[in-house]
C-alpha cells in the first residue's frame, strides 16, 4: 500500500524535526503513482500533488506516528477536503414540484439511477413522478415505465412523437396538476458529447428549471472522466454528480477528477444494478480507497450494524492486538453470511482480497461459508485457539467430522493465515484504532 511505500522514503527522516522538501517531493512521486493507479485524471493528480506538497513541507514530524503515516494522513485529509467533507444531500426544498434532472453519457446509469433516487424519495414520504425524455434510444421510455412499475412510482404516460422539450412541458404540468412533490427527468444518453443533444438539454433545463441537475458518471470511466465532466459542466448548470458502478473495481479516482473539474459535490454512489443499491457518497471511504488502505471505516460501520455491540467491541479489541484465531474467523464467516456474502466485504479489510482468492475459485457462496463453519465446528477448543496444532492426523479428523476433505481443511487454514497476517499488518500500522484515527 501507499503507506508501506512511503515508509521507505521516510526511513531517513526518523529523529529529525520537520518534513523536508526533498523528502516530501520524493514521497509525492509515490502519491502521484497511487493517484494514477486509482484512475485519477493526470492533470488533476498533478494539481493535487502540488497543493499537498506545499502543505506538507515544513510540518513538524509527530512523535507518535512515522513520517510515512503522517504524510498519508496529510494526503488523506487533503483528499477528503477536496472530495467534500460531508455527505451532500439533495436540495429539493423548493415550491413543488422540485425537478431533478439527470444527465450523462449513454450507459452511465441515468435511467437506473432515476429509479433508485425515486425509490429513496418515496421512502422519504415524497410523492414522486418520473418522466423519460429519451426519444433517441428505442424503448428507453418503456424501460423507465417498467422501473416505475417495479418501484411503484408513477411515470408520465408515453405519447409517441413528442420532442424532449414537449415531454418536459407535459411532465411539468402533470406534476403540478396532480400535486407531485418531485419530478424526475431522465434524459437521453449520448455516446460522446454532442452539440445537438447539449442544446436540447439546455432547452429542457430552461423550461423545467431543475432544483438539481445531476451528472451521472460511470466510476470506471477513468482518465476520460475529465473530458466528460468539463463538457457537461460548461453546457448545463450542474448541481452535483452521481458516480455509478462503485460496486465494481473502480478505485475511486473518477470521484476526485469529477470534483476537481465540476467543483460540484458528489451526492450518491451507485453500488449495483438493483434498485436499492445506492448510497450517499462518503468522501472518507473513497479517500481511503484511493490511497489503497482498505475501506476499514465502512467495514466497521457495516459490522456494527449486524453484530451485537459487545461482540464488535470484543472483536475490535482483538484486532487491535493483531489477534485472529479460528473463533474470530468463525464469527467473521457468520457476519459474511448475514451481510450477503464475501463480495460485499472484499477489499475492505487490507489483505482480504487475497484471502478471498485463496477460497475456492472465486465463486463464494453460502454453501462454502457453511462448510467452513462446519470445519471450525469440528475442531477442538485448543485447535480453534491455536490452528497450528492441526497436523495431518487432526486434519483428517476435522475433515471427517465436517463431511469435507483434507484439501478443504487446508484451504480454510490458508485463508485463516492470510487474514491473520493482514491483521498483523494492520497492527503494525498502529492497529485498527490508529487506522481509524488516521481516517478521521
Ligand atoms: P443510461 O443509458 O445512462 O440510462 O444507463 P442505464 O440506467 O440504462 O444503465 C446501463 C447499465 O448499467 C444497466 O445494465 C444498469 O443495470 C447498469 N448499472 C447502472 N448503475 C449501476 C451500478 O451502480 N452498478 C452496476 N454494477 N451496474 C449499474
Ligand atoms: Mg437511459
């Protein structure tokens, strides 16, 4: 991770008073690489590093942490600062109907996100109507109608042959007449930034006067994100950004690029194809992801939701000490089952991705988790506390007792070992507590 890489750079700095310019510049080269690896656009990474260098040079070296950790913290704080220090809400406290317009490239997730937001707002007690202005793609309006049925949100009846501006007008008057609180406008996609469609969007914006105009961006867009963002933000008055496919392996770099170019807050993150898979955007988590520290904050938050408080506390205490035995693994497995499989957790604990790869062929399902639970159940109390006791003979006994094979037992032991060493690494970084402190 970045932290490890910076460790070497600052080895020489130990015992000195302040962060020197040469050391910081060397460190920033690593930071720049980390940003680019996370898909931050090149000019954005350059500006960011320049700004942070100024901040870091001359800062006193703290005694309680290593200079490397301190720089990671400075970089982390600057990232959070730039991404927006808090989660941003939808601002729709206007005379109803409040119009929310979604714009963006084709396939970025506008239609899906329209339905997701409508569902959220409905849950919030709002009376919501959705209308599709996409007359370009065949069946685009029908797609939104289907989502409307699924979410039990009203959609504007489809009238063939209307222009987007005409549809917008009809939607406005229908929403007013029928007393809707919110009107969501899902606009046509475009493959590239295209002037005719931009003009059309401007015309719609003039008529509907949206309270929110949200740019929907695929977080996997990477280096191209800057062009998309600058083109859209020059042409329509954006109020915010939504990043989709944050469930994929995007490392969050697009978020920083978006924020830098549009200057607008990122309001939500799309976390999957299902209509409840949307979350408020958490700058701290994404900053952690960009720096490759593992998303420990969300891990802890989620864990706290589904396990009893004292259980969580006991676990945190053990993790802080770098302890992780079979009992810990067992309660982790139980949590994974409750939290919908390993997929949701992968990448959150440092080292977890590797542990996941050690399990089966990637297709981790409930059955595997249950089998692992059975294996741990077949171990003695001593074996659970000290898995290294498991010699060939004992492994055969455990395999028999759990209806598995010695190979399965070996896989479990390997996974446990990987997780245990991840916990040890975590401890070296100052433990879970230190890490959380660092994340703010
Ligand atoms: P549009 O062309 O901008 O309206 O895009 P759509 O809403 O039709 O979405 C395009 C595809 O992306 C669909 O298959 C969606 O299910 C998928 N999609 C949208 N948002 C997300 C997300 O947050 N995560 C994932 N994994 N898929 C998404
Ligand atoms: Mg669409």
